[in-house]
C-alpha cells in the first residue's frame, strides 16, 4: 500500500492477437498498419467488463519493427490512439527494441509489467497477463502475475504451461475478475 490506498489489480494485455487481429505469416503473428487495425470479436465487451470490475487495463507490447525500421513509432502510437478510442485502456507500455538489444522491457523479460506496477501502484499478486505468445506467458511468470494464454495455434511452443488457456480474451474475463478479487 502507498499513502493508505490499496493497490489495484491489473489486466496486462498483449496487443496483437489479443485485442486486434494479427495476420499470421510463416506460423507467427505480424502487426498491422494503423489503417488495417480490427478488434477481435468480443474484445470491446471483455475490456468493458474488466474495467467495470475495477481492473486497470495496461497494454504491454513488443514492437521490434521500430528497431528494424519497418514501422515508425508514430505508426505504433496511431494504432494505440485508435484502440484507446474504442477500449478503456489505462495506458500502453511499448518495447521498441529487437531481440539482440538486451533490454529489460522486451518480453519475455518482465520490465514492462514491473515498471507499470511501480508507476501505477498495481498489485502484481492479483494481476493477470493475457497474451498469445510464449513471450507473454514467460514475462508474466517472471513478474509474478497469473498467466492466460490465448491459443491461436501458432507454430511455436510455450515453454511453461500458463495458468489458463483460452480461445479469446472474452473467455478469460471471469477468471481474471475472480483472481483480481482475491485478498
């Protein structure tokens, strides 16, 4: 607790493949341009339910295409602006580094989650990450949050089992809310 206030629980949400459609190329998802962003079915209602239950919604996303020079930070920010216009997202945490950069924020490292928790006074023990890649599950494990894996059948393994596997964000909402209400 900080200055007498209880810490809030968060739903850490990966972006591509959890909130919006991510085209699959060679068995893995790829981000879209701002003009092509489409929300996945049920995402608006799911986010509204999570926010309505008092959870802080924080998008945590790797965007290495910025480091690779195939996307600009302005394009990433425009996607986030469009998502915020439709979803009750508190904030976006973005890692623009590539695999070889050795940063603490690129998932599977927990830096995005840990920094958001410190800045927003979040209770990690009651928080959950929802992601569609093994990196999301590993980042959640390293940060000490529950892990929900949205299984789209990508051509990659998840090294450690998540706490819950679902077909979409909407299916995970009851689990997330129940976990957040724990004392």
